[in-house]
């Protein structure tokens, strides 16, 4: 296993981390039944596979499995709790009441206590807001999170699914008010979804934030189970839920390229897709989820796959955004044609 520094902290996390969205939840639930709804025993096998491979970052959220995911982890980690960097998230609706959702001080304090109870621990290593709450002032959320850090219930704080400006605003408030600052950001990133390259990834690198990446296979689309004729496996999650959204035509071109490179390396398509994300500057750890231990073991092999310059160039060519993002292309043109010395 390779370990990478989490932003500007002194903490090192595994380059591949375990996502536990498949743990728990009712099998007939429209979301959790689709994702996995794995019971305790099956979850234990996947957790064991990850820990045996050297994974030390475990990612969950209060809303996964309507809270059951955290409960399962709380039961399974036991004496291994101190061996992992445990991250959970908050903001999801956790009950029918008007205050059972969001990032108010009330929601943060209540959500933290409930997550600690479900996870059977007295501290959380990385506590992340799951999204942006437009109804709550960032100052309110950040002061509540800072209190949690000062109380010793949270080691570091972070955010998921935020834009670059929202993240920078939060960092500015923390600096101005002397509050605990985000140590990490969690974002969606894959060959079929390179949006964060325009603003979020450069911002995170500039601010020395650890960057955790989820859905590197674009919701399973880049797993090797799909081609232009559809899914080879009708049970694949992408066959039932078309998320995250992608340009299908371009995605199939990417899959064709992935297959060619996989054959070149005698490897699986999923391994190549994950290896590409791991090779990108600014990526700290790639979060992998699984419904079967062998599925996770196969994808963990991406750590052993070293893509060549030719591989990377081919994947970049087939997956780069067709239309460059503004104002990035204007700044690049300025640097290229005006700022640099002319030969």
C-alpha cells in the first residue's frame, strides 16, 4: 500500500480508501437496495479485505443506509478503531423533523453526537460537511465544527461536494475568525467526469487541502461491465441508476481506450481507470466501494499498475473536455503568448 500526506496535516492515509456506502440499509429501499444494502457479515468481509491490503482510511456518512452503515462500522471496527482514519459526513436528512437536516449549529451538534454513538467511538478523525447548505450561514457551521474540534470529538474537518468559491469562502472565514480550517475536500472525479480540473482541483492544490476522490469508475460505467451495447451484467448499479451524469458517447470512447490499454498491460479495465485517477496531481486518496470482496481486491490492483506516458496521453486525449473552461483558457493563452519570453 502507498500512503500519502493528507494536505498540510501530518497525517498519512492510504492512496486507496474504503467507501462504505454499500453497508446497511433496507434491501427494498430505492437507494440503499440499489447500492448494496449489505448485512453485517458481508460488510465484515469487505472491511477485512481492505484492512488486510493496508487501507487505513474508511469513509462513511450519517445518511448511508439511513444510519445503519455507521452502526455496522461501529460494530466491526472494535479494537481496530485506532488503526484507521475514520471519516464521516453530515447534512443528510436523518428524520422527519424540520431540524433533522442541514448544517445549523443544532444539526451539527446533534449529528455529531448521533454519529459518535452509531460508530461506537468517542472521536472522529475527519468530520466533513456533505454538501453546501444555502440556508445556513457558513460562520454558524464553521464555529460549531470548531467547537467540536476544541472539545476533542473531532480531529480534523473537511467538506464534500463544494464548489471552489464555497470552499475558499469557508477557508477565508476560518482564517479571519481563527477557527479550525478544512483539512480535506472530497469530490467526484473520473475519466468520464473531469469537471474539478477547471477550478476545484487547482484550488485544493493551492490551499494544500487533502483531496479524496469518490466514484472513480463513474458509478460503475468504467468498470469493464459496459460497452456500446449496454451492460454485460444486468445487476450492475449503472443499469438501474444513471449517476453520476455523463456524456454517454464520449464515455464509450473512453471505455474503448481503457480496454486497449488494459489489454496492453494484461489488466482489467477498472484497474486502468482507477490508476489514471491515482496518477493525477493533487489526488490524495481514491475511495473505492464494493459489494463483494473479490470486486474490491481486483480494483485494489490499480496500485500495482504503472501507466506509461503513452497510456496517459491516450486517456487524456479521449477524455479531455471538448470545450475548454472559461476563464482558464484565457489565462493559459495569456501565459503562453504574452507573459512568457518570446524566442
